[in-house]
C-alpha cells in the first residue's frame, strides 16, 4: 500500500536545524522566489506542542508511540490487526518520514486499545498499559464509551486531566483523539458534551487533538467516502476504509504537533 502526501494535498515543511527532511512535492513551475520565501517564513511560525517528539525526529533511534483507547484503537470492525488505525499509523509515519530498511530511525506504534473501556477503565490501566511502555508519545482516543455507559461528564474530564498530567510527568507527549461521528453516538442526548470537555482540556493543557468527529463529517461532505463506507453495520465502529483515512489524518496531525506541518494544512 502506498500512502502519499497527495492524499491530503499537503506539503510537509521541515522546521528547525537537525529535523528530518520530509518528502514533499516539487514546487509548481510558476512559483517565484517570493512564494518560496513566504513558505519558509510560514514554516518557521509553526508552533511545537509535541516537544519530545520534535527533538527525537532529529536523531537516530526508535520513536515509541502508544495508541491508548477503547474499541476504535483496538480495531473493532477492522478485517485484521494490520487494518487497525495504530498499525496503519506506524506505516504512514514511516513513509512520511522516509524511514526505510537502511534507516537508523524507526517508528513503533503499540496498540493498547481495549473494547468497551470508558475513562474509569482506562485510568485503572494507564500505568500498566501505557506508562510502563516508556512511550515518547501517547495518542489517547477517548470519550466514546463514557456517554454510552453514563459516566458523568465532570468525572470523565477529571480522569482525563489526571491521565494527561501523569503521562507528561513520565516524560511523554500526549495527543488526544475525540469521538467518532456515527449513528450510535448521535442518538445519545449528551454525547457532544464529552467532546466539548475534551477540547476544553486541550485548550487548558495545550494538548493537540485529532478532531476525528469533525474530520469524519468532512470526509462525507467532501465525497471522500459515504457513511456506510466509513462506519460498519453496527453504527459505531469504523471499517477498514475508515481506519485507513483516520491513520492518514492522525499522522498529519501528529507531525503538525511536532512542528513539521503548518496547522492550517493539517485540517483534514
């Protein structure tokens, strides 16, 4: 499977000394020196929210990422483990960072998703399943099961905040992933409040968010796929095609957090 930058129409911009050069399309023949200079200045203004990841991208060695979450991370609805979003994310990041067989750098994405988990369940296994792996980055997908299981929004927010702080205290960066856009959650009266709480924490703590809910709606609006192609018959879990698109989007969002993609270009 070949995942290319043209899937998003993005030019990934390397920033800062020592960071890896990312594959990017050639400039259009009509590009002037002024356009090139504008792109260079714009790239220098990219904020870095994932400081540990950004520092590691300029070095040799393994980058360890833990994908933490519930069934969306575990891969419910996928046809095989290789079709889950964490497995596809690993491949996509390696391609975007041009990591090949001869490279002295690698990306490892460890899947720590568990079906049915809400914020209480994840808090109970955070130390064992996430922090013990000594990750450089944690991608935390959460907020889908809490409304389905009646966990109070305030409790969800409290446990998520505590988890973010614990992960950071262990030396890892954090990226959050919000709810999927799907029929099952749309039928829960206060489901949107959990997504709002997640984004409030993002602002409060300066944590990037992979805005899965809005992106999925956008994929349908833009004609990239239909709801049926994206969500399986149970009305909740993603299909192989949905996970593939999610992995691409997550890779771009992660690189944006590390300062390698302009935030405006990371909107998918």
